C-alpha cells in the first residue's frame, strides 16, 4: 500500500512540475490553494477535505477569528466523534486572535490548544500559516498566507501551496520539526494557563484601537470640515457693486474699507463671482501673504485652485504654474520675476494697501500686467499727503466705501475707548532729542 502512495506522489510531482499532461491522482499533486470565485474554489474547502481524510493534524497560524473557526467547527466536531487528534498553535501577536474563537476550539476534547506568547522571555515573532495533515505514512501539507479568518479562507487573494510527501521526506521532517520546536517552546502556553491574561490584553488592545479610531474619525472630520462662510453686509454690498462695475466694462476698482472690516474676505467673495482662472494678490509685507492665501482657500475651497506664495524668503515650487499667486511687491516687481510672466497671465490682480500704489514698484507692475477683468485696489486710507491721487489711478471707480464710523454703527467692529495725553513734560535732555514723529 505504501509503495502505491509513493508512486502516486511521484506521478503528482510530474504533473505539477514536469508536464500538466501527465496523468495522476489530483489528491497527490502539488497545488496552489486559493480563493477563486470563477473556479468556485475556496481555501476552506481544501482544509475541510484534508481534515476528513486525515488521521491527525497540526495547525500553526498567527491569527484565529471567531468567523474563521466557525466555518470549520462542524468538521472539527466530526473529527472529535472519530477521536482524531489535533494540535493548534496560535499567537497573541497584535492581540488579533479572538478569545471567543479560542473558547470554541478549547471545548473540543480531541484538540490541544496553545498560544505562543510573543512578549515572553526568549520569544520570537510569530507569523506562520501552516496546516499539516497526516495520513498513515504520508503528510499533506499546506503552507502559505491564509490564517484562520473568514476572509482568508473564503474571500481574500491568498496564495497557499499544498504538497504531498512521505513522513521520511526532508520537507516533511523540516516542517514537522519546526512545529514541534514551537509547540514545545516555553513561549507556547496551554490555553487554560494563559487565556485569562490574554483576554485582558485583548480587551485592552480593543479599547485602545476603538479610541484611536474615534480620535482618527474626529481628526478626519475636523480636517475635512470647511465652515460655510457667509459674507457680512459690507461684503455683500461690495460684491454687488463690483459685479456691476465689471459688467459695465470697468477695468479698475477701489475698495475703501476700515481696518478690521474684512477687506481680504470681501475681495475673495467679490472675485469669486468672476470665476477667475488665475489671480495675483500683491502685498507690501511678507507676513500678510499666508493670511491672505488662507482666506482665499477658505472662500474658494482648498482643492478648487492651486495656490502658492512668491516672496524673497519663501517661494513655492512651480509657482508660475499656480492658479492663485500671493506675492510681495518687492519680489514681483523685479525684472527677471516680472518678465517671467506674460502681460495677460492673470484674470484679476488685487493690490492690498492700495494707497501705496504711487510708488515706483507698484507703477512698474501695473504698467506691465493687463488683467482680463480688472485691477482691484484695497485700502482703509486712500488719502495721501504726497498729492498722489489713488482715486484717479483706479479711474474713480469706488466699488464700496465704509469708513470707521460706519463700520462701528453697522457693528462690524467692536467699539473702543482711547486716551490722549494733554500735556507731556520731559525733563531728560537725552530723551528730548529723540525723534517721536513715528510714534
């Protein structure tokens, strides 16, 4: 009988590794065991067949879940009735193995169950997935990627190799020897000796993961939450006025708005109606750039347009390809920077602190660029002491004007109190000589 089995093994090897046209018993052929819905094959079906034909078995799997063992439970109970013995070795790795599943296995009198404690002294990592079935002097061995979980046995893409070997074969002796070494390791503890402690570890890990998921969910919600911004009364009036100016063909407009009333937001809301593809936002101080870009991201949406900063200290990569560019006047006015753009590159150009536009750098930029829609200047103080006419530069097109008093009356700003010094007497001669004109 044994010689007949050896011959079947040889024939099976020839079919699997020499020529598929060699005729042999499929049960003795080395095979790839996988889940293939087209072929209607599942890993669990192969395990069940091997269990029913074996006279003993040894499993070494890193993970066991309740849903995974449930599919084999009927078969294992049948083996219990036939008094066919088995050994199952699993692990506490990542606390993934479910105590509920282990309890069901432990109820079977024909199975010895151990847990490999990866954190114990001298323990090693444990990630095996092996199934050994003995049939008199022959072993059917399945080694691969499938743990005892429902998805691994029925759904997932899993690659497992089944081989048939005599108990004298080097492969069989190596596999069985490895199993026995792990089974007899001090790190492998009997179910009854460690299940209470492991269950506590499992529940603690479960709580930790739940907390992490909750925190991740909250963080994801917060990061993805974009508050629905609504323009205030000043901004709505400005939007309507700007819209009318553009429809009338005006190429320049001025927003005169007291500090703190939301000029940057107003410009973003107003410009948004024009549906521009490219915008240039010019400021005189680098510290304002990030704030301005953040404002436009909130109004337009983070993913709607690519945005970047152009300044002496910070220039984003591929800045010339960005839809919305936020630049300092000092950088954009340089010849090599200015000439790297075409005159018609932008649909709208916004100039913050527009009362400064009488300066040579601003004049240079405004004479170079010809935006598709308009130049929009923003300032709280259009009147200048050097006789430069800001109103004239923007063709006297005032899109909206709200001064400090009106902003207070409309409750766009908080009321404030100020104190003045009626008489300042300075006795220190060194202090008298200081220049207080900038205070």
